[in-house]
C-alpha cells in the first residue's frame, strides 16, 4: 500500500460489520487467496468487493464481502534504516522498471 503505508508498518485495523460499513476509497484488510492484503476499496457490487493497492497497476480480482476483515484506522511506521530508504527503493524500482512486490 505504498506510499500510504510501507512494508513492515503496523496497521491498526477496526473490524467491519458487513458491506454497509465499507466505502470506496477506504483501506481495508482482506483475505485474498492464502494471503492477507491491505488494499483500497474501489467498488462494491453484488456481494463482491473490488480492491486495488495504491502502487498496483490494476485492481485485484473481486473477493466476497465476507473476505474483508476490517478497515485500517491508523498505523505505526516500521523502523527505517535511514530517512530516505523509501525514496531510494522507489527510485530503484523506477530505474529497473520493476513491480513494487519485488522490494518488500
């Protein structure tokens, strides 16, 4: 979910009580296959949710509303090696034209 949240940040997640609590634009945590992902809600339709990471080129495959575990309401940044580490990683990704997943 870079640039909003970096890999290793601790996310504070509030449980959801159904689709009526989700709105497009909110960041949620969901089960996507065998992984947990924190992605932004793009849309809700027919009991399914379309999610997309901020650094991803395209949206994820739809997941059932029940797969969404909660809404991200805060975070604590992970310790960084040096202040510009995120910028250096982003620069390397751009130079090498690699997807964000390579630099986790």
